C-alpha cells in the first residue's frame, strides 16, 4: 500500500467560526492505482490533495505514505517529502512565464543536483509528453494543452511515487482533456506511478480504477 489516511480531519477559520471541511477521512490506495476523487466545488477535494502532498497539515488523524506517518513531519521533512515522493499537477499550470518549457521542467530539480543531468532528464520527459520540439518555447507560445503537458513533465522531474492532479483538465476542451488524461494513464502504466486525481469530469473519472466521492466531509466509494 502506497497511501493510507485514517480519520483525517481539517478545519479552516471563516470569520468568527471554524468550518470543518474534512470530518474523518479514511482512504487506502495501492501502488500503481489510478483513483479519481469527485464531489461538488468547495467540498474539499483540493484540501484533501494538499494534505496528502504535505502542503497542509491535518488537525488530527494519520497520513501514511509508503508506511511512513507524515502527519507530524517537521517543515524540513515535509519539504523533502514533496521533493522526493510527490508530484503535483494543478488546474492552472503555474509555469514561469519568463522561462521556456525546458527550463520550467528542470528548475525544480536543481537543488543539490548537477544542472546538466537535470537538463538531460527534462529533455527526456518532454520527449515523453510529446513536446521535445517545443522545448525552447515560452508558455505564451504554447497552447493550453501544451502548457499542461509541460506541467506534467515538471511534476515528474524528481521521479515521484505519487502524482497528485487537481482538476488537471479543468481549463481544457474535451478533446484536449482526453489527450491529457491518456498521457497521465500511460505514465502510470509505464512508470509504475500512483495517480490521485480530483476532477468534475465524470467520463474521465470512470476511466480510473476507482472513484471516491467526497460528501459532507467524508469519502465514500462511488455507487
């Protein structure tokens, strides 16, 4: 098992009151699985992914990745987790506008690594996502689908075990959305990744191994 959440709870302050978004979430995910998380906007899908990836800390409960409880990690340990174990793909790609596609991919890997090796791996990833010929183009010179492919390559630069995708096709048309999902699917199969994807797209969710539905702060198996 690559991921386990046990009774995970998370609240946020809203003016003068605390709003409990997650009310005891339990999830188990096997290595190599593709899991879709569905639910209406504002229900806490992004919060759940941010907790798994260490961008937020739970109020209580346990989050284990590869058997290690990350719930009580220090900031330094959490940063190392994100660097080595988890990759993020967001709805908005967040590419750096002043850098080209190749630079956007390899910059996150530069810490403590040889720049030439990082560049070589970034080129390999851009080949894998079908954008090697566009590697010197800046984000403004790329289509929305191409920008998201660059973001996917960037998420893979440090060889994560888990890929967290938060509405990765939310800004794309239907045809481009399907091509991005097919790319994610092939990466999971070929690189033995685990994919956890928050999405509103039911047709894409149904292509995953499982669908989890976030409802009233709890996660239910889809029915």
